[in-house]
C-alpha cells in the first residue's frame, strides 16, 4: 500500500496555496448563485477570496442559519447546486437538519482517513456507524469503496451477532465510535470467538488515551477522525498520531467563539470550515466545536495544517439569574474596549442565588470602571475582576458554569 492516498497530501505549502487560490473563488461564485445564502455574500467579489485568511472578511454560517434556511426551502435550504432528486441519498440528523449525499468517488473524502489507517483492498471493514436516517454509515461505506475494501454493514446493536459475524467473515478492520469496538471484542472473548481485527477507524466521540492503549495491547491500531454530517471528513489522524491533519477538500479556520475573528495558532477557538465540494458549498460553516491550530507539519510527510482535535463545544450559552449570557456578548465586551485582551464569565451559586463574575485581562484599571460596560454588554450586573494578561486558561471558554446540578 502506498504511504499516501494521493499527491495532494504531500504538496508544498506554495502548491497548496496556489490550488486554493484557483478553487476558492469558484466556490464563492457558486455559493453566491444559491438562494439560501441570501444577502450573506452579496457584493463580494469572488476573486478577492483566495485563501483562508481572505475568508475572515465573510460572515459565518451557523447551524441555526442552516435550520432556518431549510425551514424556508426544504429540504436543503437552497444551499445545494443540485435539486434533491439529483443526489443519491437524503439524510436526516437531529434538529431535524437534512443533508445530501452521493455515492460518487469518495464524496465525503473519508477514503483519505481510511487509507491513513492502513485500510485497503485486502480488508473487510465492519462498519458499526448507523445506517438509519443519519449519514455516518454511508459516509464510511463510501470511504471504504474509495480504498477498495469490502464492507460488513453492521450498524449498531446486536452485539452477539456482530461478534459472530466478525469471526465468521474474517473482519480485519473496524469503523465506528471509539467505545463500541471494546464491546464487540469483550463479547467475542466471552463467546470464545477469536477475531482478526487489527485496524480501527473511529469517530463520533472522544478517543481517550487509555482506550487507545487497550486496543494497542490487543494488537489493534486505532486512529480517529473529525467529521460532521454536513461537511464530511474535516481532519484525520495518521500513523504519527500527532494532531489531526486537515483534509485537502476543506479549509479550516479557528475563530474566537461568538465571532468570526481568527485566533493565533495554538489558541483554542471554534472550528469554522469552508468546503470545496461543488455539490454543497458551505462557506465558513461554524461547527460549534473547539480546537486549536498546531504549528508545523506532521512527521508522517503529509504537509497540510493540523488541529489538536476536539476540545469541547463552543456554544457556551448559559442562563444566569434567569437571563441567557451568550459568547457573542462576551466578545462584544472585549471588542468595545481595546485595553481588554480577553474576558471570561463565571457562573456560581451563593446563598441559593446565582452570582456572575466577569474576569477581565487588562494591564490595569479599577474593576468598578468596567461595571457599567459589563452590565451593558451582558444585560446583567456582576462582579468584575482584573487579571494580568495571559492569566486566563487557553481552553476556548468564555463562559464557565461552575454551579453544581447534583
């Protein structure tokens, strides 16, 4: 098996930037013609959007925007270049949100991840992602086809039958959530059925180091990807297991939660993705997930940028004293005061009452001088604490709920 899926993975940064500079304006132009974007891209010259940095000038498309668009123009909200009948599948995710799918070659770009896992033409993949309504099962099946592997479309549940099938068929690779493989392995051991699984491609949940090690101890190399129903594969691990490499068919930005403003490499923020898929152009789609860009390239030889993986949720909207406090309100507080570098809202309980504390990173100042600005931005009065710059944790949180609900 070749080390890399294709030559795109090992392009020089200059070659990749040149290709993006050609493809991105075309994608912006496609999106401008779609009724679902409305005024979001009005007046934008596509030729001025040639890189991820240029995308920062455009508005962010959020899941709520997608839901509203689909409510106005079912099922895809006027955001696809094909009619619903022009796709091979129509999926429904919770919300409900509807997603299109095609069986065209590696349409979701999952083959790149499976190849990185070592899955190829001699493998049989037990695909334990769901096939009912939601797209995960078909996303991974499409990827398996791209690398020439056979598929056992197992879906979820019926663990005894899953263990029996894995043994009888001679399954060599697993695809599914990180923890369900252990359930199958333990059931097979209980039934006295030796299995030949040596590779695992997982997603849809956190792969904890202890679980990865347990699989390694059982002779299974387990790698993870980061994908969504709307976007397909966004980033994936290689055998190097040093961060997740961004897929060649998307552009990833990390922005300050509640805004569309990019943050520096290493700082935790919300993952915003622009896909180059011509059938479904999603421009600056906010995933609601937190991550951070990593410096340098992977030692495996793949040259695209990397992210640290899933680091929590960006939507930290919290109700305090009966009022919702949202990340964009905290961002507005920082933007209005140039001397503030970062801010964090902390919700606690004292004497059976909610307490809001706003921690502000600034060179100096009296907390009382910011009390009015806090009340204006957050619509609530609260304590203000001034902290030296660099004090707040780099975890992407702008609202932290410390109240106990036990």
